[in-house]
């Protein structure tokens, strides 16, 4: 069984290397803009793209493309997850970006973030995926989980065996076949592991063996007594002053996860159902404006910096 997110770390590294070696320009995919910014609509659309087993098949591709619809939808849902609402100021900025859609520098690294997020949720909140997948029209009336998984497994394996096609992982995102195939392999491994949980005797049929992830439970998190923004400021200042290396593109989510594993930030939650680790990541990733990563909260009149006097490392 797959019990820990680290199980897919090698696959994520493979995707990271593919993105690092991609030298072409990311092209803009023209998709619909968002008009209904209600919590219900954003959640529905987000689940359709990011919380359902992918099933569309498309011709093989050697390029990467992105729709700002998918990009903005992901961020809007995280806005809901952080505060339970979408601020009017955020909606206005989204509308401005839809008026002049463009690919931003570093947008290709969002693909890495999307895959990380999806497999993290798949491992720990699998019931969301199953519930949403059961709503697909071709699974209407099918209640048996194993039947659904076996059909998806058959689809994914047939895609891998055909060089002319690939899985369309996210609506509004074009991947190279190599990246799409890596993700397809990850999905196959997860489904096979789940089928083994449902029926331990199925190993012989699948031709594979059960895999168990080991985790070290000896580490103890340090309770963070400040706010998420203050923790974010601390690490930004440490990087700025040369005490820790700058965070590279494609590693921001990994570094954020490391910080929130080191520090227990549950005391920073505004609402009982909010995910503090995800909320912190939204602060930590900032926003790329004209090629530069900016942190709006640092410039806010309502925020008082706590760590801006950290001395520079001259070594």
C-alpha cells in the first residue's frame, strides 16, 4: 500500500528534470474565462480538473502549453481553502489577467506544483477522487470501486503502450508525452496499490507486488508561535541576506513542505477546516509580476516586518 507522499518522490524528480531541460516557449492555450466567482462554482470546476481521475486521450505532444483559466482556477480554489472566501480585490486582479491573457515567466513550473498537489491529495484524500470520478457519465450507476479502478487501469496501460497518444492529465494544460507518461505511470501504480488493498489476492493477476512506504517518526516539529506571514518573511530574509540558498524554480513547493514539516503551524489556522500548510505555501510562492517574484503582504501597510534587520552573511 502507498501510505506516504514521499513514495512518488523519484517520479516527481523525473518530471522536474523534464521541465528543467525544456527549452521551448510555453504556448498560451485559449480557454474560457471565469465569470462565476462563487465558492460553489470554483469548487465544482476545480474538482473537475484537479480532483478527478483523468480520462481524456489526446495525440502525443512534444510541447508544453497552458491556459490561464486552469492557472487562475487553481489559485482561486486555494484562496477559498485559505480564507473560505475570495476577496473582491483578488477577483478584480483575475479579471484584469483574463482581459490580457499571457504566459508568465516560470509558468511551466506550475505543472510540477499541480502534480505534487494532486498526488498528495490522492494519497491522503482518495475518497474525493473516487466520489468525483463516479459522477462521470460513463460510470453512471457503477458503485463497485474495483470495477471503476480496473477500467481506468486498462485505459492508462493502453495509453502507455501506444506512442501516438497520451493522457490529457489536466484540462487546459498541454504536456509533453514524456511528462504525461510519467504521470500515467504514477496513476497506474496508485491504482494497482489500491486494488491490492481491496483484494490482497490480486497481486498475481496484476503481476506486481505490494509496496509499503516507510516513514521516520522520530522527528519532532517545532511549534511556530508567530503568523504564517512572519514565518514566510523569516525565510525570505534568510535567503535575501545569504544565510540560506535562493529557492530555485520548481523547488518552491518542496521547500515549503520542508518548512512546514520542521515547524508545526497548526496554531496559525484561522478556521478549523483550513489547511495551514497549503495556506503557508500560498504566502511562500508569492506572485510573479513582470518577471520578478513579489510578496504583496510585505508591502501592505497592515503588516509590520519582524525580521528585516537580520544582518547580511558576508562569508
